[in-house]
C-alpha cells in the first residue's frame, strides 16, 4: 500500500485551514474595534481551544454523521485560535502615535487598518502560521482516524488492525515530513513577507 497516496487527503485538509484564516482575522478585528465582544466571545473560544479534539470528534460523528463536515470542523477548530490570538495581539500593537496622527487627519477606519494596524499585525500573523499550519496536519490525521477510510489517519487504523509496525513507522515518518515541510515553508514565507514589508 502506497503511504504517500494516503498523505494526499491530509494535505488537502489545508483547504480547511485556509477557510479558518479569514474567520479568525474577522473576529480579531471585531475584538479590536468592539472590545465588549471579546469579553463575551473569548471565554467560549478558550473553552473550545482547551477541549481535546479527540473528544470532540465522537460528538461530531453522532450529531453530523460520517460526512466531510466533521473533518472540516476539526481542522477549523485546531487552526482558528492561534491565528485569532496572534492577529488580535498584532492589531493592538500598532504604534499609538501613528494612530493618533491618523485620527487627527480624520482617517477612516479602513485607512487606519490598512496603513497602521495591519502592517503591525503581519509579523504576528505570519508567526501564527508556524503553529497553526503544522497543527492542521495533526488535526487532519486525527479527523481521518475517526471519519475517513483514506488518508494517514485511516492508514494508522489499518496498520494497527493488521499489526503492521513497519507501516506505522512509515506513516509516522510521512506525517513528520509533512509537518517539517510545512514549517520550513512558513518560515521562509515569513522571512520573504517581512523583507518586502521593510522595503515598503
């Protein structure tokens, strides 16, 4: 059985990761511009973040069935919080002097966001991906473990059922390579983006 073919579904789950990003950025903006919303929503996000997703998975199976939606939700939940926390912190780290100047110049919220807050948040946003992107692979494998008949997670189940230690080692190696590869990709992308930002 070709383990590399089973790695494709886990890689495809990066689409779910991409879905989580705009939602996390939108909520971070809500927290910054409507601070009262953070007092209400953040405790719920913290509870969800600290609930092991291996316990959430069976609940999703019971409520939603063995469809693609539970897999999307698992990856979404794992990757959402790091992006949310980092982007919110980055938006708040914007230079107060620049914010005051734009306020005096009657700049719109969009201008303030694009010229000051977002540039300040970019390093935080890129740093979040170092955690979130690699975490999304773990989430995808766990989702496959519970929900799928293909992918590395499903292959782990098959390997255990057939007592194939060699296949388990192969899956572990491929998962590790996927994680390291994504990490290197994010680190290099972060360096490139920050260099471009410094030039601009």
